[in-house]
C-alpha cells in the first residue's frame, strides 16, 4: 500500500492527512492559516508535513493552495484571500522538505478528490463547486482535470453576476462569490436580523447580538426553523442555482457536486439551488438536466485529491 500526504491550504486553516490508495485518510493534522504572512504559511505547511512524515514515511506530497496557479503548477500568481503574489510556492516548500511536491489549486484538488472517490465517481463530466468563505470550483471534463491554457481555469466564483456590484477580493465588482458564499450568508443574516428582529428572534438569541452572527449560528437557527435564517439560505441557494445555470450553458456537465462549509446545511441550500436551476435552465423541458448533488468527502476532499494528484505527478 502506497501512502501520500495531502495538504489543503485554505483561507483560515491548513489541513493535511495521510491518504492511502483507496482515498482513506489514516491520520490528520491541522493549523490556523497565517493569511497575511506568505513566509509563515510555508513554515506552517513544512511543520505539518514533517509531523505526518514522522508517522508515515513517504515522499509523495500533494498541496492544494487557495489561489491562481500558473500553467506549470509552480507559482501562485495571485490569491484573493492569502498573501501570495507571484510566489514560487512549489520550490519554497520542496526546498525546505528536501523532496519534490505537487502543487494544485485547492478547489481543483477537492474536485479531483470527489471525482476519484466521492460524489463524482463514474461521471466523466463533473463540475465541483465549493461554497465556503468564497466560491471555489473544479472542472473534470472527459475524465481529466481542466485547468485552462494559462492554468487558472475553473474559477467560477469570480464570474461577474452583478455589474458594478459588491467589491470582491479579486479586485472586481459583483463577483458570484459576493452573493453566494459563507461571507454572503453572514452579511444577509446580519442585515435581516437588523431589519426584521421578530423573525430573527432565535438567530439573535443564539448569537447574542447582530455583530456576533456567524455562519454556524445561521445554520443552526435555520435548522430550528428561524424564518430569517431560512430566508438567508433561500437567497444564497437561489444565487447558487443561477450560477449553475450559467455554467451549464457553457459546459453542459452531467453532474454538479456541491461542497464546502455552507453546503453542510444540505437541503437548506440545495433545494432552492435545484429549484432555481431547473426553472432557469436554457432550453428547459427540451434537454437533459444535470444532477445537483452534495459532496461526499466533506472537508477531506482537498486532502484526498491533493494526495491522489501527488501519486500521478
């Protein structure tokens, strides 16, 4: 049995694990992401990999990084939420560890994990959307991970859905993730709790005050039937469904797999997304409709995918 280490560098945490050939995570480690310090991010990754290598000796190391990578998968060109600008991440980590590493966009790694071992199995054309702090995406077309000519394809979170809309971390206005993400969910919940305090009674009771509302509180309140929290998930779900319509018009995948922290709400998010997708799809009634299903691997998808990509080089 060959083991590999998968590392998932996100906006708030670095998670890693030892993964076997069947996609099972045998050991895990986790640290907070020092998002404002690029050098410290490398320190954290090296530390966490060394810890795991002390438990399972392996030179197969795959890293999913939250940012735009170049076509050679050596350099993070830009990261909206981390301090990477033209950062030669592969060499910085490889030199410190003394072994080659494979670098991939974090959402691409998660998509590959779901394609190989999760909800995308047996589907050659799959779009994986991760709804978390922002929106990540990964495209599996013809059974292959699609990266685009310059290496930065599969970033649907930065499709501009509202011209002149909300400011995005990428520098543009009106990107999809500003209306469909954990950040958007919390923004909506704080607004509705301010404007409709009676409807948001349970939401406010859980949080204590408007400024303390976070994604976990919104999810718990919605699960308990808080009308304001339910409306927030309906809003985010409709934005999700509309974005899937646009992707379907371009790529016509057989399945959409929805993961990420917000997607842990299950049908609270997926039902309004499916409803919007079905009624808004171009040519509806005269074409097959892609499945919209929850991810299976949860927070392990990026770890599993990065480890599997390390095996294939």
